[in-house]
């Protein structure tokens, strides 16, 4: 009956008031907007991937402004070197090839300049440690052992760099990053192995995080937990090496804070304070950078703990700090010949 009919609800009245086909058009527009958003996000991911590929595969030198204290993070270039108006071509004894183009992307090559001096140029690849060991053995057999190794490298395999550093120290070989040289990523670990270590003007010595790389024939690259564990072990080995080489491992905090795509370029003061640069060999009593236990609090100030004379440690007590072979006053000033 007419009196029993109920009036349409509010939503029903709103739907009836819409023009014919409005709902279908709204659904179509919503789907179109969603599709465009997905295409845009895919394009962003593709653009980021292309930019990353361009950075990692680039072999042409990249113009970059010189790092300054407080402004030291720059893009990491794994197969080339930075250039700029204040940077020239480094002088590498024994190496007469071009340094632009593919030189830095090739596996590290060793060149003997004679007189106990050699240069190492290029990327540290899997097996480069073996190449260095064979090169040094060959020079030893030829009666012209290497005493100083110049480095110009974008880094590479950390495992090989650790082995190279140990071999250099065992052989008593000093390391040099020349004027306008580039020593990045794993290369500073090799540099740390030098008996003495020098960095030239406008040289770049830079650190960043250790990262995993998928290698053909190696299993476990896709295992996240295993990759993280391997990286942590590698970081520990790198810091352990720095301690053994007499470099303050606290400097590695800068590496941990810097993403793999970037590079933290050390300043001259940081190179000297961390002992990355060391103009004289450490004395026989040197046991590494000071430990927190070597200091004590006296009132509001932090002061050195009592130490035995620097000549010979007391029985059963290790020397609390480095014992230079020459008086400190005989060493050159911190700024002499060193640059970030």
C-alpha cells in the first residue's frame, strides 16, 4: 500500500542525484591516477638505478670540489678519480700510462721504478694480494727489493687489502699517496700497512662503509643474515689491522657513518691525529694507539696516567704510548707534506 512505502535513505538520494555514468567515470579516473602513480614510482626507481650504474661504472674522471673541514663527504668513484681546478695528475714512479679513462677501473698493476721504489695503480681485485706478494718476491729475487710503494687506487676487495697491508708491514715497506693522489675505500687499509706513511698535497684519502658485492661462484650472497655477519666480521678485522699497524681505530667511525655510495675524505689534521700519516717508524715498544685504561680522571680534568720513562717500560708493564725513534722535537711539523 502507498502508506507503507519508506522514503529513500540519504545515501540512496545522493546516488540517485548523480548524473548518469558519474560513478563509472570516477572509478576510471581513480584507476588512471593509481596507474600513473605506479608508473612514476617505477620511473624514479629506474632513474636511481641508472644514476647508480653511471656512478659505479664511470671511468672518466669526475670534477668535484675540494673537501674542506666540515664539508668532507663526496660521491665515491669506484673506477675513476676526482678532478678539479686545484688538482693535477699525480706523479707515480715507474708508471707512465694515462690515469684518465680505464686505468683506475682495471685491476691494480705494479710498476717498478728502480731504486727500491714502485707504484700500484688501479682497483684492488680478488687476487690482488697474491699479485703484490709475487711482485715483491720477484723484486727480492732480482736483488732490488721494494722499499717504498706509491698508491693510487679507488679501493676494492677488503680481504685483499688487509692481506696486502700485512705483507707490506712484514716486508718493512713504506707507503705514499702522492700529490693529487686518490686512495679510497679499501685502499687506506693498504696505506696503513706502510712502515712509514706519507700523503701529498691535495691527495684524497677517504673511507666509507664496507658493503657486500655479489660475486659469481660465491654462495650466500642473497642470505641477508649471513651477509650482515660477514660484513661485521670484516669491519672487526679492519679495525684490528689498524690497531696492529699503529693507526687509531677510532678513525673507522667515519667509515661506519658514511654510506657506500659516498666517501668521507680525511683532513690533514685527521690523518696526523689518527696516525694514518707517520713520517717515522714506530719504536720497538710501540703497542698501538692508547687505550681508555691509559688515562685517569684527576678532578675535573682528564690527564695522562703515570707512565714509566719512555726509554724502557717497567717490568710487566707495557708502554702506555708510542716511543718515537727520534725525539719529538726532531720530527717535522704536522702540516709538512701532508694533505687530505
